C-alpha cells in the first residue's frame, strides 16, 4: 500500500512563489508575503470604515452601521475579558486608588520572573562586547518596545504582533546601516538579534501569550479534546515506520514526546522552535533505528510526526503555534531547519483537525466504533503507551506469569503427594505378598557348643577326626 501522508517540498513553500516556507496560519503565505497581504486588507478595511462613518444618519436619527467587523469583535472580546478568571487576577486598581502611581514601578519589578532576570543578565553581558554607544542604542530601543507593549495591554494581539515584527525589521536595518554599529560582524548582528528577541519575548510572555482577547484558549481545548479522542490510533493506521516493540525505539519515541511537551515550558520563540527541532531529530533517529540504520526520508517523517503529536497531546498546542507565528523573528520561519519542521507541525495540526475515516483508510462504521470506544485495536497493548501504562501492563504480565508458575508448582506438588501415597500402598502390598509366600518360622535359640564335651556319636567321625587319648584325662584331636 502506498503512503497516504505525503507532502512535497513545494507544498510547504509560500504560495506567492517567493521561495520561503509558508504557513497554514498565514493562508499558505510566508511571513513577509502575509504581512503585505494583511496590510493591503487592513488598508481596504480602514477605507471602508471611513466611508461608512461619513454616511448621513437615517431619518429616525439612528446612526448608519459604521462599525467594522473588527470593532464588533473587539467589543465581544472586551465583554469576554471582563468575565474571565484570568482577568480578575490581572485587574489593577482604579484611577482613584491611593498610592497607585507610587507602587506601579515596584509592582512591575516584582512581576519580573527569575527567568526574565536570567535572560536580562545574559543580555547585559553580551552588550558589553559592543561599544558603549551601540549598547546604549540597543538598550534604548528594547526598553521602548517593552514599555510600549506593556502600556498597550488592551491592544489587539495582531497589532502587538505587527509592532514586534516592525521592531525586528527596524533593528535589522539599523544594525546594518547606522554608524554606531560600524565594524560589527554579521555573526555578532545575528547573535544580537537573537538576544533581543529572547529578552523581549521573555519579558512580555505573560502579556502576549494566549491573550484573553483571542480564542486561543478555546482552540487549545478543542484540539486537546480531539487528540484525546484519537487515543486508539496506532502506527498501523498511520503507516508510521516505528518499531514500538523495540525497547531502543520506544526510548527514542519517549524522548521525542518529551521534547514536544516541553515546548510549552519555554518562553522565547527560538526555545520553543528548538524543542520542535529536537523532537524532529529524535523522530528521524527512531525511524532509522526501526529500519536497522537505514536513513529515513521526508515521506516517513510526516506520519511519524502525526503519531508523536497524537501520543503526546502537547499542552496549549494552538497557543504555542500562534505565539511562534505572531512573535518569532520571521527569518526563523521562512527558511532553515526550524522553519521546515515548524511548517510540518502546522500541517500536522491542520490534518488532525480534519482527520476522518477516509484519512485513515477505513470505513465510516469502523471509524465511528473506534471513536465511541466500542472497538479497540487488537494490538493495543503491544503498541506504544506511556511509561505508567507500560509498567502497569508489564507488572500484570509478571503477575500472570507468576500465577501460572504457582499453579504449575501446586499441581506438581499434588501429583507428588499422590505418588507418595501410591508408593506407600504398593510397598505395603509387596510386604504382604512376601509374608504370604514365605511365612515366618521361629527357630529355637542356638546354644553355645562345648568342644570339650563328650560326644555320643564320636565313633561316627572319620578316623582323622576321632579323638585319641594321649595321656590320662587329656584328649588330643
């Protein structure tokens, strides 16, 4: 049977033909082309809103519909935000609260996490490698960006994404053209961009990751529930070349699952992408081990990645993908190893959202029975499972083996007991037979013979044995 899951390299590229990797979240465009399309659509929407606002009022004095879809959606999200538990804990005191202006900076300082402080310290150490004017210029722009985002926490996440993406482009152009960075090598510029991205994203993580004004959380719950419903999908259904019965392969698969789960614990986009890269490398390693050290192809990778995502069910998967899409340096996603694997992950999520009976090459009736739990794969216990379940089934198998051995020992002991009883009866019967055949005769007790006593029949003895008298009173034989 041919592979059902196959994506050509061309299908992963931007549909605008620029040569960079596209993304389903950007409707198949790369980040650069998507921004161009988004800006055009935004300008058209603004012009439409302007035209609607200048329309005359109706005869009844009611204002003509002048709100765009964005405004309606914003009002809905504002109402939603006021009702969320997250907003209750984030809610700040009102303007009339005493001492608010005094404690604002102290509160912000307390909110800085230990990870942010660590990243800030590393960033400060790196800036010491630059000249003082260059370091001051970088610090000024980074500080301005952080304050701008923090002071506009109510702004739509798309606007925040645009601000940060503009910051990346402005700083790249500034690092290459401004005179204070003259003499800085390209390698140093790349490292500086990495440090700026990591510092800014770590500082702003709580404010911009899974914001309450979006439906990211609902999408997380939806994809998590859907993946949980596909717990029965095995390597055979996906035609993934994983020899999960092999302990070596199983250990590598565990590492890949751990990598994709750890993505949620990271804050910086490049760290999240590193988890995806590590997961993908472990997948190729597991495929190679399953094929007895034969190299795996890209056609083998996609179904294997689908299998890993289904078994891992990563927390907040949609939020992490959208966070990387919105705020990662676009150069990471447009090309390179991280961009390729991230694009594949987006395709996997899109496939899982639409996965049905046809996708798994089975009948609708069989698919429905699997989804309802009425049917389970016959080799479910032989396939991949988490360490806890694997240990449980291993212990159950050990107990079953011990029970069989115990029953065998008990049966052999009962058999030995029966044989001992039969041997005892047989031995008694043989004794009875011998006694019956040769009855016991009690002979008189033997007395001690006296060689010097007179024998009445000594004349009957042969002549050499007859006693002769040599002297009176002495007999010699």
